[in-house]
């Protein structure tokens, strides 16, 4: 089953980790206090006994010359690190170590393996971010596990960790490297999902505050925000049981749009047209969860979908672009055809899209790239969702306008 903290936690019974004895001086946040064993409990025990992975270089010239590459990986099959690491303090070793540069280190989380919903567009964003950081005098440390990407080329970054994008791995690397911060907004949904866990463990997430990211990813919180700002959105409700979803659909009528929280680029998001479709989708997709709310909203038939891609700085939009979908709302942006600049929008629709974008930007104090999706019909503009990260359309916008939005961010 593997040796990840998460996998080990699943295999252990609660009784196998003794709760901290009274008077030991440990807080409930630091010590296991009973109940189901979680990933953080295994991590705490690992650190307590000094069990941590070592950093090794990938030797591209085995047995010919000493390895001096910046290709790195983590392994428990080692007794020393191949590189100097800030988290280790003064490292003493008999092997020739490659010293870390004397400048601020920034970790950039890549997009991971290519799959539906995460592809080369996010790698372009990652590479643009890396180049900008290095041009500003920072040391760029990349975590990515896709050999087909440009971000994993040997000359793109100062250090490349060829590792998976998981909470455990990113925490291990950041504790060893001690970076000034971590960029989660250029690799798509996968690194964005790690933001809250990193923040809760004391890792500085650069750009927009993590609570604002959670407010957008959590469908219920975002819908409440729109209500408080007076921003139009389709009639909606949160549900944690199937019966609640049926009750809303009966009241609002079909079609309905079901939107889970923290999903990869619209994965598990579906337009349903009947009770049978709704029941089948909720059963097969297993999206009903008390951990993260699911929102169901009225779907507006025949509406045009419009996207706003922008870069914010402390709550103010400093550059933006509005794209228009050829297909009506309901076709995911990864499959849709986009017109840039928008060709068939009313002037008032364009004005309202920008105004709503600025209102959300200020409310969330956005600093970095973001994307808002709208449904527009006869000058009525309603918000679908907001992503506080680079979207897949950002590279195309940057190239069309000859303005690198990531460099600006």
C-alpha cells in the first residue's frame, strides 16, 4: 500500500498510537489525543524519531563524472543529503556538495502529470513564473513530476524536485529548503488544493491570502460572499444529503447545476435535467460530503458564458481580458471555443463583467492571477465561480495580447 503518511495512517488502528500521557506538556494540536489516526499523527511521530527523507541528485553521468545536476528526489534509502539544505543548518560530509545560492529561495509548485483538466497550459504558467523569479534575483525551486514539461528541463530552474505534488512531499521539501514562500497559483487546481494545508503548517503561501482561496473553492462561502456584495448569481442552495438536493430541484425546477468544492477544473460538475439524472450523478460521482459542501443552483438555459482573466494587486485589478465562449454556458471551458477579444457582447454586459470582477477582487484582496466565469443573457450578468489561480486560458490571452499576465502577477 506504500509508505506515505496518509497510507500508513489508513492501516493503523487508533490503539497502536498511544495518546499523550497527562502532564507531558504537549498540546492537543501537537500530540495524538485519540480517535482515528490521521496523516498529521504519522508525520508527528516520524519527526519525533528523526525519520525523514534524504535529498539525492539524479546522476545523469553514472560512474563517469561527479553528479552536479539540479535534478533532485527524496528517498528514505540514504544516510546523507547530496546538496546543502537550509533546514539542516551546517552540513558536514565527505562528499562534494553543491551549495545553495545566497539569495531568497521561492518554491514553485508545477502542474503534475498531464491529465484531463491539467495540461501544458499550466506548465507555461509555471515556466513564466520561474523565469520571472530568476530575473528578479530569486532562486527558483520547482516541485513537479512530469518529464514531458518544460518546467522540468535542467536549465529552467535552480533546483528541481522530481516528486509528486502531495501535502507530505511539499512539507518535507519546504522544511528542508526553508524557502521565503511557496507559489501555488500557477500549476492549476492540484497545487491550489494544497494551499490550506501548507498555511496551517506555517508555510508562507505567496500571493492572495489562503482564506480568500478557500472562500472561492468552498462553493457555499463563495455564494454567501456574492450575496453579501449584491452580485447576481443563479438561485442556489447548499446540501449535504441527497434529499436536500431533491428538495431544491423540486422548488427551483430543472435544469440544475451541481458544483462540488475543491474539484479539478470543473471535474464532478454536472448539469442535470431530471430527478433520475440527479440521483444517478450523486450516487456515481460520490460528491456528497460533510467535509466540503456541495452547491446546487438553477441552470439558465440559452445563456452565453463569458470569462474574465485578470491580475490583481492588493485588491485592485492591474490588467484584465474578457473572453466569450462560442458555445452556450454548460460546455466546460476546457472543451469550449473562445473568442478573444469578445465579439458579440453588449457594451453594458462588458461593463458589468469588469465591475463585478473589480468588486470581487477588492473583497478578497486578490494579489495574483484569477479567473471568474459568468453567465450572460440579455444584459443580465450572473457569476458562476471564481478561481484564485491562473486559468488554462491565460497563456492564450497572454500570447494574443503580447502581454505576459504571469510576469505581471
